[in-house]
């Protein structure tokens, strides 16, 4: 069983993870692939003209030890290159980083820091596969205007609107702004059953309605939001970019 488990990890782990030269060679290879990819082209098309000058990456995972994180790092590097962002204006943090990860990132002249106080409307937060609690924390703590990561609307459909609002209030506010019939968080309770004419009693069956939620944006830093789901997420990088979307939140003068 242990051999089978180790075999199943081959697609997600860098072989000979302690080999720095091998990992750097893989990174160079993935950067070259990213430069030619439709994914990067699509992302840069969305970001050009937005005056993005900094990138802050959280929840990357270990690029030295895992293939997905190494592809995500290559994607980040090519985005910074395409947007003309200096390496000194790219910072990353993940508690899983070890000395090999830090050496790799420092070698790219990136900053590795847990603390970050420089967020403004020109900072892009890259949150590959970040959990909901981290995304909610980033929205609350740093008030970013641009987030590139999992489509938060697609990743909250297991929660009711009430549960979402209680657990992740800022994500709830964001989702409410962009909700459509396809992306809306599912309601809880009973599903209404439409009765047939010959069974009128069923038409009077009680239907549970979820309590109404007050979405208050008065003291929020945003009252307008859009989510653009990237289309070209499939490629040699496997599931490194599942549900990737660009989120833009702002304070609308009309709000």
C-alpha cells in the first residue's frame, strides 16, 4: 500500500526534490511554456491597462517540492514580466515554505515575507487554491481591489447564503454583487413542489424560506464587484489553475 501511495504522488511531486539545479531547470522550462500559453495571454489581456504595479502571492504551496506550485510560480513570473513589474515588487508567503523554497524565491529576487503593508489599488493578489477563510481574511485585512484565484462564487455553493454570510461575511458581500442564476449560492430548506391540477392539496404544502440577509456596504471599501472566469486553464500543468478567475472589487461613486 505504501508503494502505491508513493506512486500516486509522482504527478504532484518534483522528483529528487533536494536537487536545486533540477528544480530550477524545471522552472525555466515551465516559464518558457507559460510564455507561449493562451492562459497567460488571456490573463495579461485582462490586466493590461489596470496599472498593476505589485503582486502579492499567498497560499502558493511549495514550489521546490510540488509540480503544481512550480507551475503557479512560473505563471506568476511570466505575469510579472508581462506587466513590467520589478522582482522587488513581487512578494510571497506560505507557512509551508522551507529553506529550499525560500532559496528558490530569493534567487528570483522576490521578497518572502509574512508581513505585508503595501496594498493599494495597484496590487494584484494571487491566491492559487486559497481556502475561503484566507480569501475572506485578505479582503478584510488588506482591502485589495484585484484578486486572481479560485472563483469564490463557484467555491461557496456548498454553503447556504446564511452560512456563507456568518462564516465569510466579505465573500458573502462580494458574491451578492455578482450573483447570477448560475453562480448564486444555493438556498437551504425544502424545494417547492408544484402540484398538478388533480392534486390541489399539494399546492398548499409549506415551503421553507431562508431568512433574508442584510447586505450592508455602507462601511465597506467596495460596493461593486466583477468576476471573470479564465477560459484557458487546461494545459500541461494539469489542475494547477482549476477555477481560476480575476476578481475586481471597488467603491463605485454610484453606490
